[in-house]
C-alpha cells in the first residue's frame, strides 16, 4: 500500500466498502444477483432457486436492488400478473465482484 492510501474511512465520507456492502450485502442480495447472471427470471423462479428465502424477504431484497438500480422489474398487464426481473447495466457492473465471491467460495470449500 502506498503512503497516500489509507484503510480508514473519513467521518464525513462513507467508506466505499461500507457503501458497496450496503448495496449488495446481506444474506440474499448477492445470491439474487448471482441467480440473475444467467438472465431474466420470474419471481417464483427466483424463489425456487433460493428455497430458504421467504416470499417477504425475496420481495424486500428485490425491491432494494431495484431502488439501487441494479435490477429491473418488468410487469406485464396480464391476469394473473406476470413479473420478470433482470439485471440493469449497473447490476451487470457488479458481476465481477459476484464471480470473485463464487470463485473464493469454491476454493475455500475445497480446503
């Protein structure tokens, strides 16, 4: 680390790592982003791909990801309503981090 860099975060500026974790941290957000890497998914597809998540938690996490501009929610005017989720450009920009987390997890699981 060079002399000009620091690991401390200013009292006035949010730490970049803290900010990143606020956006993609928690038990489910990174997992949902990982699931959406393969393409657009409907709500129930996401729920089946994460069997331990409750419907309420899935809704809250998707809403939060949508509010931060990582996930796009498309509602079709049908009965019953059809809703699809996909990654935005901003969401795709997080994928290198998600891939690195996947690789790290695979390496650690083998130890």
